[in-house]
């Protein structure tokens, strides 16, 4: 069983569209994250979330929003997609904010905006 | 905020050789964790090894070991008896104790190529 799963793995869409990426974890973790990996492979945190608190990286445009229907899911919604949003998006999870053992990552979603 | 620096964008070694990847970091924290993640062409991020800053003993996982120098803020990864499957991007990452808004802070990565 995949510990952190993301769907879709690939997403090609036109500028201006709204899209969602789903993330589910079956590890029983209570804290989830979204990271963006740019074309130079640099990974940067976008959101950190548990059932009580959402932390947003100040550089993330408000067109991006995380939505969590329950503890096992943290979906990423993107409105009005722009060319610069093209990247690989990773979901991750940990047990609590402490995350002493690091995060468990999904396999990523490659988003291409045309 | 913390910063993580990996000064080697790319390295290439022959199979079975030993290779060391460099990582330095900057922080004012005293308690933190350091990690090495591997990203093969499949794109999956895989945890290779972790180190607790309060432990002086260097972490080891099979062929992977680290050289942690807290005073120098250095955290290098040594891969012994390298294998073709070790070909991947390797990311050094920092997290302060308790996590926090910065989460895991990554370096820019080193692309390691193992030649047959």
C-alpha cells in the first residue's frame, strides 16, 4: 500500500483554468504539507497543516489553497493557473509538528500549464 | 530562517567507488534534525538518513553514513561501494526541533551519477 498517494501524477492544463491535486496518506499522520519543486529541482514549502492550524508560506499566491476534508487528506486547489505554476508538487505527511523522523513524501504531481 | 547549501551541483563516480556529498547549513538553533533525501528518476523522495543535532555519534544506514560537524555546521553524506541504483538527486535538509513554519528546509541538491 502506498503511504502517501497523489493524483494525478501528470496534469496538463491551459492558462486560466482551475485545477486540484489530491493527496491521501494512510500512515495515521496528523500533519500534512505541500511542497513545490521548480524546474531547477529546488523544493520549497507551500503549506503546513494539521487539524487545528494552517501555516502558509508568505510567498505562495492566494490562488493556491489547501483543503482538508479529514485528517488523511490534504488537497491542493489552484485557481487561474499561470505559466509560472508549472512545477512538480509534492504532498508529504508527518506525525505532529515535531516530525523528528522527517516527512513521508508522495511521488509528486507534474503540473504543466500551457 | 535557516539556509542549507549544497555546493556540488553534480558529481560522477565509477560503480563501487566511495563518494562524499557536501552540505553546510546556517542556523541559530541549538536543537535540530538533519536529513538526506534521495530523489531517483522516478521522482519519489526517499529518506536516506537522519541525524539528531544533540547526538555526537554519526548516523549510519548500511552503505550510507554521515560526517556531522556541529560547530562547523557541516553534514556530509558518504556512500560506500556505490551502485548504479544510487544514481539520483540527493537533497540535504534541515528542520529545527518542533518543526514550525519553515518545515523541512532543503538545499538545492546534488545530482549524483554512478557510472558502470
